[in-house]
C-alpha cells in the first residue's frame, strides 16, 4: 500500500472513520469530562454511597450471562452521561457497525476484523469482500468436530497403532494463550483420560519438560500458527518432529499420524510435511489474539468435546449480539470500556488489575494481557498522528485469594491508583465444605475495603495508639468492577472473553487507534533473526557497543564450557 486507504481521507463515507476527523482531546465531550473531573476529584465513594442509598443497585447492568456492578467506580450520573456522549461523538456506534459489516477496519493491514463471524450460528451471514464467510466457518468447525471425535473415541490411531492420549499444542501468543487459558478454565469439562500440554517458549526447557514423560506413539502435536512462520513455533515444531521420528523408527510417514496444523498458510504447512488434509484453516480477518474460538481452539475442542465447544461459541455470540444491539447505557462492554477510559485518561490510573476469584481462571489475566495490550498498546492514531493522551493501560493479575497475600497491600495503601476487575461466580464447580462462601466473602470484602477504606477516626475508635493510626488508615476511594456470573461453564467463558474483546474495541475506537495490528512486535523479531547466525558462528559485529559486548561475552562463555 503506497497510500493510506481511502477511508482515511476527510469526508469519507465510512462512519467508522468520520469520527477521526476531530482530535480526541478537542472533542466537546472530552473537554467536558476534563472539567467535570476537576470538580469530582476530591469526591469520595463514601459520600457518593451515603447520598444515594440505592447506588449499589442502580449502577449495575446485566446481560449475556453476566451481572456487572460498577457502582464502586468514582463516577456520578453526570460522568456516565458525558462518557456516553464521548462514545457517540467518537462514532462508536458506526465503528461497531463497520466491524460487524466486515469493513476493513484494521487499516494498517487492510483487513476486516471479523472474529464475531467465528461464532455466528449456521444460517446467518457475515460478509468479507462480498462473500458470506459463515458457511466456511462451519465447514471448519465440522471438520474439527469430526477429527476431535475420532481422537477422543480412539478411531484415530498413531503410527504404531496406539490410541492418542496426549495432545501437545505448539504455538505462541494468540496461538497459545487462548488455548492454554481455555484448557485451564474448562478443565472441569475435559476428558481426564487425556493429557494436554502447551509448548510456546523457544527456550528448550518448555519443549523438553512438556514431552519428557510422554509416549510418542500416543502423542499428537497440533502446530498452531496463523502465519506458520513464527520462529518459536517453527523451532519447537521441528524439535517435535525430530523427537517423534527418532523414537518411532524414522519413517517420515509417522508425521501424518502425529501432526496436524492450524494455520492460514497451507503452503508452509505442506512444506513442513503435514498433509493439508490434516490442516484446520482460518482466515486473515481473524487476529491472533482473537482466535481462540477459531481452529486455534482445536486443543480446547479435543479436551472438552465438540458439544461443549459449541456452547463456548454460543456464549461468545450472545455477548456479540448484546454488544451489537444494546443501548450504550446498558451495554456491558461499552460500560466497561468507558469506565476504563475514565480511570485511565481522567483519574490517571496506569494499570488494571484483573482478579478472578475462580481458580480455573488462573491463566485468564495472562490471556487478557495479549488481548488488551497487543490491541491497544499504540501511540499513533489511525491517520498516523502521535496521540497526546494515554492509550492502553497495563493489565495484570492473579486469582484471588492468592493475590490478597501478595500485592493487594499496594492496591489498598500504596500511592498508585489501581482499578480492579473482580470476577466471581455464585456457584462453585467443585463444591467443598465452606470454601465457596469463604472465597466469595473475600471478593466482596476486597471491593468493599477498596471503596470505603477505614478512616483515622474509625482506627482510633478501635483503641489504636496515635502513632500507629496513620499506618492503619485505609484511604479507600479505590475503584473496582464486580463481574458476576452463576458458574463457569463453556458458555459463560465465551460470554466473558467476548465481554473483554468488545471492551478493548470500545476503548480503541475512542482513542482512534488501530486495535488490530501489532507492528510493535516486529523490530525485536527482525533483530533476533539477525543475531541468531551471529551467535551460532562468530561474525563481524555491527551493533551498538552494549549489544556487541553482550554477544562477545556469550561467545566467550559458550566456548569456555
Ligand atoms: O507476537 C506477535 C504475534 O504475531 C501475535 O499477534 C500472534 O498471536 C503471535 O505472534 C503468533 O503468531 P502466529 O500464530 O502467526 O504464529
């Protein structure tokens, strides 16, 4: 592309792009929010709750499996009004429609962004370049289901005639984080007679430890890579191939029985030696970090079975429909996205802590890190101008209650403002005595403590000596969302992931950035490709003095061993 796409030019017909014409910080609603913030700055959640006894019931919304209590954010009705005005002024509605219409809203890669089509029910239509892609989506899903059934019921046998009992997914980024997260999240529903492993890191430890106790004759590798060129994945896949062939007698025909691929790149898959009949495809309109419900989810389907996988897709679709149709005022992803903008751009929070009070969601924060930060970690607008406001915050987190005994101290009493997303379920999948009541008591207590804190007067009244009082005061006024659902089912996991996907989209639209490219990962990749041969055999180094010195040191120590 020599020129930016036409949509970028002022006065374009694309609704999604029209809003870009006015810089964000010059928009009426943005300025109004800035003024509003100066008035609200000192206002405490204690006061807001005291003045409105129904606040905790009023500032809530419910849809697609989830109940969102956002009352413990530092907002008033006026804040919300202005945030909705900002969304309208930013063309959120039009941008949303453009995405669902299959427009090429990923401008820098000139691609449609249609992960919503991955979970569209049969018979519906989503078009890319005038072609309805839903039948293709279902053809792949059917092929995945057939394959999964054959592996799960033992009909698919390995090269030596053994049943497949171990599945190893090889992939990285979006081709790993979604599958790992979903496997852990839905372990309760998985076939416990099978073993699942995930290899992502190019550090050989990852592969060696993953396969150490596996029988190659019972092992199936899924090489998952959208591009089928990613260095880490290809290196691990080659090692897997060598490991398998060495142990199964060296006949290359064994590869077809023990390797399948998930990719958009049939040519490279076939060059690797995998029969393209055993390739599960997807499309360039699915971003890596939005692909866990495409064929990238093959390991998930193998673990939980096709029916549960379809329930997962149903959950995604429910949230898609809610996002597409609900008014902003009751739209969960829009609300969460706008509250994040408020916390980040006006209250000055730099991070968001995601705290699932559900052990099965232990990998959810890691999954969200790619979804949110690879999407919204951008510093130029769609038309290439440097932004003069903060964009994507840093996402991080751990399951509760573990985090409470680690970093929560800083959230409660540190100098930084850290908005929290608490995620909890009213029913445990594995009920055990009083565990679930204790777990839920903790999540409710944390949100309460963060919001209301404990004043010096309250601390003193407990008989605390004066010198200790400042140490025991909790300022409170720390914002949080409570995201509640009944139980963690495949459907609810779909609801949850789509909730965050669309919240990320909402924020990206307001910030006028391309949430669907990831150019920021390229430079390091390219430099590493150049350094690999330099480490393998000495060469004249042309890096900066620090990098040259590190490479020389590596050579020296490598030789010395
Ligand atoms: O790290 C960049 C990235 O392109 C991610 O966006 C992607 O999920 C990951 O690498 C893996 O890419 P692939 O699936 O093509 O191997």
